[in-house]
C-alpha cells in the first residue's frame, strides 16, 4: 500500500518510501536515462539534506552520511551510464523533434558545449534541469574523450550532489524546531525547483514560434 501511494514527483514521498536508496536511484535515472528528465533531482537533494537535520524522533529522519554517499553514487554512476549509452547509440538517440522537451534540452546542451567547451559545460549542466539529463548521452554521441568527460562529470557531480544536500542540511540546522515547518518548506522547495524547468520550456516555445 505504501508503494501505491508513492508520488515520483514528490521528493518527500520518495524519501519516505525509499530513504537514501531513493536518492541514488532517482539521480541515476535523471542523469543517466533519458526517461528520468522529469524527476526532481535538485528538490530531492535539498529535501534529503533538510530531513537529515530533523530530530531523530521525527516522522522522517535521514542519516547525512548515507544520503551523501547515495547522492554521489547516483549522480556519478548515472552520468557515466548516460555517456556510455550515447556513445553506443549515437546521435540518433537524441534526434527526437517529436518530443519537444527533450529536443529543447538537446539544443541547450549543444549550445553549452559550443559556448563553454566540454569541461565547463559538463559541470554547469549539473545545475540545469533537463540539460543535465541529455548532456551526458550527448557527450557520448559526440565522441567526447572518455577520460575528459569522466574527470569533469565527477567534479561537477560531487559539487552538485553534495553541495545541494549540504545546503539543505545547513538550512535545517538554522531553523529551530524544523520538524514543525517541514511540509511548508518542502512545498516551497518543490515550487522553486519548477522555476528553471518552466523557464526552459518557455525558452523553447519562444524559439519554435
């Protein structure tokens, strides 16, 4: 019954059901599999960090070390898997004009690679929803050297996954009695995490019109 009530777009629901394992699985899917572009990576990390700061008697309390390990593992393994999929499948994997959101993210990822170069683009993509999903397979499809990609995806993945989690943990420690304000704070986090996605979709619509 608990699984039937799961909402994959709600970070609190995911963490309540799967705990730190849910962090690893979601980040792996979001950064390694094109089907994961809709998953809440940023809000999940921040919420997980927040829940690490709750009291141990709270309805949902997570272990910070385990969350950090899960976040890093999911982010790094996911990106490397996405790269290998792109390298094996080639450019045809991402040439999907019939899927506007995916197509817009691919265009944005190509722009980032052209503008910033591989290293900076791979790191920056971690902080841009949708783009972080497609840049890894795109790098593989474009035959970016594996050693170069791995170096930068590990650097960017650790900064993103650990940084956002620790930011949530830091906020939780700054608010006395965080347990009482947990649900409103999580709701705000989810809304804020949707802003970049909305901007990407609006940007793509303006380009197509």
